[in-house]
C-alpha cells in the first residue's frame, strides 16, 4: 500500500507555507502500482494546478483512497474528487466555491471586466462538471453549491455525495496553514487558525494567481510636489464583500510613493523594476510564469530575431516578459532576480503548461469549441503553422505553401521541449476521444463492462457460481463451498488502421477537413464495436459446445412469435426458474427487450403505457421493460434480457478504454501519417440472463 501526502497550498507558496504542484504529484505517482492512499490537508490554491493534479490522480491505474486529514478547500476539494473512496475523519472540513479574483487586468474597462468574467466562468464550469459527476447531480446544481461557498463536515459531505465515508473514530488534524480570510464565508474558527500573517496587497495577488490572471502591481509612482518637495499621500481603500458581519475585511492603506521615469520600447512590455527602484528589494514573492507570459517572451524574442533557446532560457529561469525585456535592454542587474521557488519546478511546469495549452487550443479549433481554459486562449487565433513556428522559434515568413510545409517539417525534425508533432497528436487524440465518447452503441446497454489487465483469456464467473451459505454447526465448524468451474472466458483483441492528414489539409490549415476526418473515425470506431460485439454475441458458443441460446439451456423458444403478453410471459417464467449450480433459485428478472428494426414498432407498442378499459386489457409489462434496437439483428427474432444478470461482457485494456492515434510519419512531404489503434474484447458469461425467440417462419 502506497501513501502520498498533499499538505499545504496547491501550486505555490504565498505565505512561506508548505505547498505542492502538479509536477511533484506526477513525479510521486510515476512508477507506482497497486492501491494508493492520498492524504490531503490544504486550504486551496491555483485552480489550474488543482485541475492538473485531479487528472493525474484520476488516471492512476489502481484504486485511490483520498483521506482529508484536516481540510480540503477550493482547488484541494477538486483534487479530492479524484478518489475512488473519499474519507473524512471527525472534524475534517471540505469547502466548495466559485473561483474569484479581486483584480481585473488592463485599465478596468467594461471589456476587461467582461473578459475576466468569461475566464472565471470557464474555470467554474470545468470545476462544476467534476463536482456534478461525483455527487450525481446536474452541473447547474453544482454551480449553486459553488456560488454559495459551501462548507461540509464528514456526514454532510457524505449526504451530499462528495464523500464516500465519514470516519467518526479518527480525528482530523489542524487545518493547513493558509489565509482563510480570503474566503468570505470562512467560519471564525477557521479564520483564527490561518497560521499566516494577513497582508491585503498579497491577498489580492494570491486571489489573482489562483484563477490564472496577472497579480496586481503596486500603485503607480507619483511625482513630488515641485514647490514644497513633499510626497503626496495616496489613499487606497479596498473592500471585500462578505456574508458575515463580524468579518473585518475592509482596510485602508496609506502609501508614500515616489517619482519614476520609465522608457518603453515600442510594442514591448516595459521593465517592471530597475536597480534604481527603491522598492525592488521588497519584491520577494514567487514569480508565476504562465502560458501568456511564455508566449509574450517567445514573440518578443522573435521580433528581435533571437534564437529559440534564448526565449527558453528566460522561461526556464522564471522571468516575466518585462524582466526578460529589461535584461536585453540592459536596464539593471536586479530585474533578473528570481523567486524562492525552485527554478527546475518552474521549467517543468511551464513546458507542460505550453504543451497542454497548445493541444487544448488545437482540439478546440477542430471541434469548434468556444469556451477554453485561460492558458489556451493565446493560441486560439493562431493557425497550425503559426503554432509550429512558435515551437521551433521560426522567425521567417510563412506565407507560401513551401514555407508552411518547411515549418511543419522543421517542427517534426526538431528536438525542442515543445515538440509540435506530439502536441498535434495529443490534440487529435482529444478530438477523437470527444467524438468517440458522444457515440452511443447499444451493446453497452446489454453487456457488462469488465476491463482486461492483459491479452490473456480472462476467466469469467457466472451468476450463481458463488457458494451458498451453510448453517454453522454447534461446534462452530464452517462448511466450505467451491466455485463452479464454468470455463467461460473473454478475449481481448487488438485492431488498427492507418490514416493520413493530407499535405493539402496542412498547407491549407483546413481545420474543417480534419474535424470531419476525426468525426468519421470517432463514429466508425463505436460502430465497429457494435458490429464486432453482436457478430460474436448472438452466435457465441459456451464451454459446453452449445450456442448460448439453446433448447438444452431452456432459454430458446421452440418457434418464433410476435411480441405478445403470452410469449413474453413464457420467456420471463423460463428466466425466473433458472437455478444456480448449487440448485438455488435465481429468480432472474428481465428488464430489456432487444430487437432489430423489423420488430421495433411492435416492441414499442408492447411496452407503451395505455390506459386499459378493462382488467383483461392491462399490459403487465408496461413500464417494466426497456426497448433497445440494433440494426445488427436483421430478422424478426427478439431477446428478453436481464440488466442485473448480463449474458455478455465486454471490455478494454486497462488504462486504454478509447481508440488512440499514434504518429508514424510526422509532417512528411505527403502529410501527417498515423495509425488508429484500439483494443476491444467480448465474452459470453451466462446463458441464464436471457431468452431468445427465433425469427418467425
């Protein structure tokens, strides 16, 4: 049993407290297998880091138990949702809320506020989808919980669906150090347990960083009075609206500011500080290098015709674009001062950030998605060739077809950290997954999913194969039973096909054509599964050498018939009478009526709820059977099936439940060659969960 501790703030340290990042979590997960326990004590942190950590844990191949040792608030509560089991000891706290920021970029115009609101909506909706899935509620209901800034203890989290158990034996630890005063509805006890020194300016920076916006800078410098030489005092009042009257969150800060002369280069960000700035040494907060800063650095270096490794060096050192510009302009030695945070962490996180941002932007362009995470927005207006050019630091024109193709081929040959072929491949995989997920083949409704650990035949246990309980004798002796050896197995099979994003599509930047290609393949894979399943399932032989629907199995009608009360009643009675291997009645209840197109109307009329005028006209099956139609049944036969006791099973290789694209020849002279691969398996479990009426003569 492995255990990981996630203690402190998500993504960064704001008050010299403990913290953890998505990168450190991925490093701890790398190479682990088997059941895993993750213990959380965190007041929250950077929203996008929380999403990344949630995804990393969610993709862990084995069972994950999340234990909230003290508190899981804000982004930490989202991380907790990744657990298969979520345990809250006595006194533990969970808080779910909407992302918020006290700061709006730019000058604070209407457009600035609108853009900030849209960014917050993207984050909130992404979080709401995860909360809704965990609790089994709608996305709108999750948003209401978030907007209310809701606090849960163990029992209330369990009742709401955000926890799987409330441990009333073990007591929770003290909440992690965090300035809980930034949360409007934080209880008094939690605010008093913050364990950090309050700082309004820093609180504004924290809230801005948490939602991925640029933290507010210090107030503007103001010139001394030319007559008296005195420095004017600027009154800055910041008010935060709260729901509790005892929260003293309104403060006034009086700051003396001095004159500052800045030189701004055209089209480039100004240097934030110089060695002559008396406030420079006060700036000791970690530098948060995000996707927007990285893109600004790359473009600034491209305009100066600098090599790509220059931009990468600035990003690796944790510099903002303003600091990098100032260094190039030789405006002072202090502008390159970096944070207390380890630079290696910044480098790895930034590489991953840009890779994810580009992949997300390409997938959004292919799928026509308008709402994307904040980090992907800088790339939404860029074409494929422009993104490839950014990755390799290309500074020349990309106007002609030859220039575009050369950029793609250089991107394929490049060994830069951005690696555009893998970015493009990841985007195509995401788009393919979206199309595949939308498809709804019917076999998933009549079969039980059971994934394969490898490609060896997987033994199956039938209904009733479990030993029957036996009375314990007076001496306390227990009788031992045995599992029935049915001999049924399921087998996983690999499938693949080659496909090409043509040279013409790339040169034309034809996103629409790529979208159509992936849409067709997403649907076709799902339909392939449908055909493969029924071709096997309807003619499957069991280990006794007989068809799954056979007279000897007492689940096949002697002759085909219409779907009537009489014929369905006989089928139901036959299923009810099946016995286990130990001779016990199974009392199997049918719930599905499986038919082909020729019997669809008759099946729907049979299960329709019609008000009867007499007792003899009442349909006893109304509301008890669900009609499922598949074109893979091409005659008048029909099947009565039990959802609780499935006849068949299907599955995928663990960790690979969807089709995947793999690069074969990235951006060659004739396009982008890939293979589409998929692993899919089917097996027959037990004949007792179904009954067949053959086609009518």
